C-alpha cells in the first residue's frame, strides 16, 4: 500500500533557492522507497494545474500578497488542501509534514482535523527563527509563541540538528515532545568544470581573484551570520590573500558595515555578487584557499555542508551547530577581538599535508552522515513506519 506524505512550508519544487526548497527537491529526487508518494505544496501568484516532478504530485497554492502574514496564510491554505485531498481520496494513515513553525494559532485545529482523517502531523522546527535580526520584536514574539503551539500539538518533530532537538526537549519539556534527529543533506560530487574552463577564468578575471589565493564566504547577507566580525578580523590580519563574499547584498546592511569597518578602503575585501550556476559555485568553493562560516542561528546549515564537501580548509565560528557537523574536520574561531585574525595568519602558514588532512576529514563527515542518499534513507524509515 502507498504511504502518502504531504509536504508543506517550502515554496515548492523544482528548487530555485532556499534550504527547504532544496531539501524537498533532493528528498524526492533521491527517493528509494517506491511505496512513498510525495505531495508537495508549491507557492504561485496565479493558480495553475497540478504537475509531477521527481515522481511527486506538486499542487499549487496561491501566495497571497497580504504583507508579512502571507507565509502563515500560505501554510494554512496548503494544510486545508491536504485535508480535502486526504478526505476526497480516502487516504489512510497519511503524513502531513510541516516545514517551519509559522502557523501556530491555526495549528491545533488543523491537527485535530488531520487526526479525524487518520493522518499524522510532523513538524520541522527549523532553527531559532525568532532570533533572526531581520524580524521586528512583535514578529519575533509571534515566531516564539507559534513555535510553542506547534511543538505542543505535533505528533513528531524532525530536527535537522542535535542542538535544535536538545533545545526543543529542554524548552518544552512540559509537553513531552516526541522528537527525532535527521540532518540536512549535501552533494558530494566534484564540479564538472576544469581549472582552465573559460567560464571560471572569466569570472576570476572579472572579480580580480586567483585560484587558491582567496578566502570565501557564501551565505545570506544578515547580521547573525557575523559579516561584521569576519570583515573586521580579516582587515586586522596580515594575510595577502583576498576575501571574496558571495552574497545578495542589501544597501542598508552594506552601508552599515561600511560605516563600522571601512572595508571599502581595503582592496582585499571583494563583494562579488551572487552565483546561481551551481557547477561554477562548486568550483569556486573547491579553489578557495579557505572558507569562513559565521552562522550562529539555525540548525544544520546548507552552506556549511557544501563548504565541507568542497573546500579543504574551513574556519568556523565555534558554536554547537557548527562543531556538531564538522567535528575535527575544521578550525574554529570565536568573536573575541583578534581571535579570527590570528587564526587567518596561522591558516596562511599551514603545511599542505595538514590542510589535505582537514579536507579529508571534512569530506568523510559529509559522505558518511550528510549525503542526500543517507538523509533520504533516514527520512524514509521515519515516514514509512
């Protein structure tokens, strides 16, 4: 008998961007259990026909233009669609898997209706969304309250980080939440581009970079990813290498950083825009001398996994999320003044065999615990039981 799994909360597949979108894309692409039938909610401006992608039934839900609340309404509309579909097709024992804790006030009622139809409701609680600096205080309070409501009523919480699972268990112990840990995944293959590929060389020339002569960061341009610390410390260091930042800059935060650090006076600091060509991005990672990771909010971070799978030398902010993933396959820094600058100078002097050894350990971590094949198999065990 088919096991029907409805996934809501991502913007849908095929993935154009975003962690949740990539996760759903890979979960359906690497499906091994043919008895699992995925149904995936996709956000659209105008309603269109359902379609099939990676053997998944993709249903469209209107992404209503109603301000900040639209993601909450989108999840609620998608959940109601799932309930109608389950009822119409008389599907026994379905699972509705909700990504992120946005729909708190509606959640209790939705779960009650799902249970009446014999369905279970699972939740992925994401990272600490309510800590993100981009949200105003009222929005942060909403996220925190919504998280509590959803933890209370979920049949199972699938956490993509052991640190998030620990946080859920400790913060909401009065609800006795049922949790499990399944990480996010990463690709382990090398880029198809060669070192002399014209596309790569053209990009290097345009950005003023050379293979093996730059440190790199790839990530969302938000304060909690510690751009200020990384830039300030890089400027303090005596390294002759460049610092390439692949990110979608916003003028407000960029000007704020410029005022605080005066990075525009240091020619080593290069904001190089975004790179949407995945093979090119992979090659840029592979050719970096080192990779910085400053994320301190969230669970298992996709850009960290990609860096560990591609870049030999990784310099990570020393927080639980990052140590949990990389273990002894990386070097660690703190936000203490001078700490990262000193580490950069030490990294510049590392013997090639030490860098190779770190790269090997990092890639082994990814291959063994974070490959999409492994992550998909772990999900299928939980979803089909």
